[in-house]
């Protein structure tokens, strides 16, 4: 019986066109793993398409131009059985909510039975999912092509306990400190060498992000060994550190200022803050950038084990991000609100305004933290 790497190697070897489907909520680690795998597959002459529903824009130092739109229009094939007809010309006309095709032909004797309509399925013969506990967490990447996911072998790459093991091959390692650690091991064992600087830089960026620059309690000797190997093979650590920890554009600095000016502290364990709708409009802030912002901010406020950012989407809808450090579990603490993400960064959505959401979430977390302290 083939071991896990042998099974993955066989699937990759037999595939011609691979879809990399990444869960955007898992942040830079997932994005970097997806980019590294995409670059690697292209280097071994595979067609590779990377899709992320809501790809973050904050990581421009990585080759994010490889990302394809998750909600790209799907092809629909309209078929007409010709029979004895000799087609001279085909035209179409858009009238109100109808698209009319006009076919000029000799000897045409068509009926409604000669016309068929079908979707053109994506021609992927392998899917690799990155950092998603289930397929629905992939958003439009999955919802726009459910038939493709149903009919195509899936390699499921993750490091979280809530993974549903939905793949034909499940490369789920709870001991891995980062998704990029799993991706590194997969590439290293199949290709035996790591000589692509772009691939190695992506992998190192994921390792650094997932472990808070190698300070996380989840850090393992295997992760450090991977990082050392990547550095020996020209991974650009200086560019990663500069972009992640030193370089801040004006919009980010203004955002940090607003977040810090409204911060509230409870019992030296919980720090929480808010952003209203006007903040996004004033500073041209993208929601996709917020996970990176809160992780960076929590690195500066590391003496508070839990940091929560609540932000207004409308008068009756609020989202939030909870970042946890140490032994605290962001998903467990926020599961009452249907949270998604992982133990270090969880996302919640509430169908109430910002003020009510802040009251409910803070009260709940304060009670949770008290229970943990008992």
C-alpha cells in the first residue's frame, strides 16, 4: 500500500491541470502555501490554476498575479443538432432579459428537441485544497464549480483538528505549525530539491507568518528545520521581514491609529476595538487586509492573549476578527457566534449593528475568560 507522499506523488504525476483552492480566511500562511504549490506545479510542466475567494491585497511582495478570480463566469454550451441544415450565419441579440441566437441556414427543420443546454465543466483532473475544514469554506471557488469538486480527486492539505477529511487524500497534520510546513514537506519529498527562489520565499513567508516570526508556542523542530533549508536555498527573508514587520503604507498607519485610539482592555486578558463604516470609506481600506492588520497589531500587543476587532458592514451587520495567543483558542472562545478560521484567528458575523455586537461579543468573551481562569 502506498504511503501518503507516494499517493500524492502519483496523483500529481498523472494530472495535467490542477486547481489550487485556498481558504482566504487562513491568511498569509494559506495564501503562501497556495502560491508555492502553484509555482512548483508549473515548474514540473503542469497547468496550475490558483483560486481564492477574497484574496488579500496586503501581500504584494508575493506573486499574487497568479491568482485567478474565484467567481469567474462559467461557460454554458448551447447545442443545436444540425441534421440536414447548412448553416450560413450565426448572430445573437440581447433583448431585455433574453439572449436570442439567430441562425441563418438552408434546409433547416428544427424542433425544440434539437436544442440542448449544458454547463462546460472545468477540465481539472486534480484539486488541491489548502487550509479549509470543508468545501463550503472555499466560498465562490467551490460554489461556482460544485460539479467539478464532486467529480475530481481532491488532495486536502490542512493542519486543523476541525478538518472534515473530505479529500480522497487527506494530508492533514495537526502537528504542523504551518500550512507551508506541510507544503514544504510535500514538495521536498516529491521533487527532492528546492532550487526555486520564488517557491522558497513563499514557503518561508508562510512559516514566518504562522509562527509570528518563530515565537509561537506551536513552533516545532521540523518547522525550524524547514526554515533553515529554505534559507539555504535563497528564500528572501529580508524582503519578507521588511514587508510584514517594517513597511507600513499611509492607509495602514492611519488604520492602526484608529484601532489603537478606540482600544479597550478587560482584566489584562482581552483587548477589543471597533471600526465603523466611515473608517473604510475615508481611508480606502479593504476588508481583505484586516486579518493581516490584526495579526501584526497583536504582535505588538502580545501581553494581551486575546485581541478582538469588530467592524461595521451596515447598520444591521457586523463582522469581527479574534486573534489569540499562547494557549488560548480563538475558535473555541467565539464558537457561540458561528466562528470560522483556526485556533489563532477566528472570524465571526453578527446580524446586528456595531454597538449591540460589541456589547454581546465582549460580554460573552469576558465570561469565557473568567471561566478559563477558575
